[in-house]
């Protein structure tokens, strides 16, 4: 199936592995290949671009106008953009915000991100929703189709792919507490966003950010108050070593809080399994029910895998109970351990971008650390 271009000026094309093509206007950059996904965020495009969880993916923005308030360094969530490519309906070069330091097209150009705009993003989104996320290529419209096919087939599928080790920090570093420090949190960096680190620091904790490959001994060496297991890209089953770290740290009595990929790894640490969703959950408007209170949170999400549930419990993990559920498709959105101070959610409570309904989870983590400290000190 080939979709008709919106205009005659269409020097770029989005090629999908199923043979579908979408025409658009290509900003000058090298061809880009990755898993094609969409996000429903209406704002926060700079946070999307710099979210390490999008590594290896071409991101389609469903909101039609992108770039209308420019970019600013304070909105970045990591040291660089991680998306493989960017697809939008209307790309704006506006700087109409008092915070703007540059335009979005200039930022994308300087970062070398392949951008296809003027695309019928509604048609692209409907295609992915119907057939699932798939590999895609952004290239010149006259690209040799046989060469394009070879490049698409050479791109590893997301299933079985470890990308957390690609985006994780190489060297440990510290984020200092805001004000007087009340304790230390170790962050296992699988693709952490800066907003999460800032929220922990704002609550009085020095944050020691360790590479995702850190050992249990390295995590426990400083007797931390808690372990934060971050978000990140790729297949949780392909991430080596982290499940052992989570389990050993939790069994040592240290509170553990995981989000996104961290939630999937928490589940796997206690016997759970994960699977790939057809097209994932990405955006800032996903309803999630907190089962204990009955309240519904509107959440920010960015993940392509989920925890396996059987008969209302986490399959293979009797020590875990389900705490949150997605109201769109019923998938597991949160778990906690029945005995150990361990809990995790599938979504992004740091909300960068997105609503702040779930920020209370950071307070819950602080409470768990304070309770554990009180028991330890008598």
C-alpha cells in the first residue's frame, strides 16, 4: 500500500518493513532506521527527543503542530537526543516562548536527527495501531528500494534487543541533594531521565548514579537508603545482571523503586515474565487505576513491553501483587512485593513530559526509606 503525498514537493519517504510508504519532506540528514512508534504527547517534544527510552526508534508525533515554542536546555532529559528519527505533520521554526533558546528545526539539524515532516501522521498512527510497531526507514524519496529493504532487514528487531547498556552512563556520578542531605539513593541507570534524579534530589537525597551493569556489591557498598531502578529502552529479557542486583538488594532490606523498564525488571527479579505489546504505550494521557484506592491517574508512558498476568496475579511471581492497572487494555501497570520494601510502576511518575498525577510515588519511596531507616536505628 502506498499513501498519496500531501504535496508535489515530497523529496523524502518513510518506508515500512511491510512495504507501505508515506511521503513527506526530508530535512537534510543521513537516512535513519529503527522501530516505528507513535506518542500522543501534545507538548514536551524536546523531552521526547532526549528520552533514552526512545533509543532505536523512529518516533511519530500524533499532535499535528510540533515546534511552536522552540527549545531550551532546561527541558532536555539526557545529554543528547536518542530517537533514531522524527516524523511530524507540521514542523514549526517558532521561538515564541520566553524560555526558547533556539528553534526546533535548528536543534534537530545540529543534532543530526533525520526529520520527515508534512507527513499524514494520522494515517501512519492508524497503520501502526492496526498492524503493530515495525521497523522503518526515513530516506530520500528516490532511494533504491532494494537497498532500503536490505537495510531494514539488517536492523535488529526490538524483541531480544538490549539497548539499556547502550544508553546507560559509563562512569558513575553524583547528583547532590537540594539542601541538607538526609540520605543516599543509588540509581541504576538503564536510561534515566534527569527529571527523576532532580525529584529525588529535591527530597533531600544525594543520588549516586551507577551504570546499569553495576554489581550488587557496588550498589550496597555505601549502605544506601534506597535503590531507584530507572526507565530505559529495549527488551527487559535481554538485560543482563539487573534482576540479580534487584533481588539481592531487596533481600538485604533496602527499599527498591522501579519505573518503566525498572518495573519489568522488578517483576522478572521475583520470577515474573514479560512480553512485547503490539504497539506499546507512549504518551501523556494514559488512564491507570490505583487498585487500592480506586483512584484513576492520568499517566505519562513510554514502553513497548509489559508484565505477564495470569488469573489476576503476576505469572510466576507469587511474592508480588498487582497494584495498578491500565484502563485502556487492562495490562499490569504496577506491582509491589508482599513482604519486602519493593514496588514499581510501568509508567513515568516523573512526568517529563506529562501530567503530575503520579508524583506521589516519589513520596512513597521517601516514606519507605524513612521507615527502613527508623527500624535500623531502633
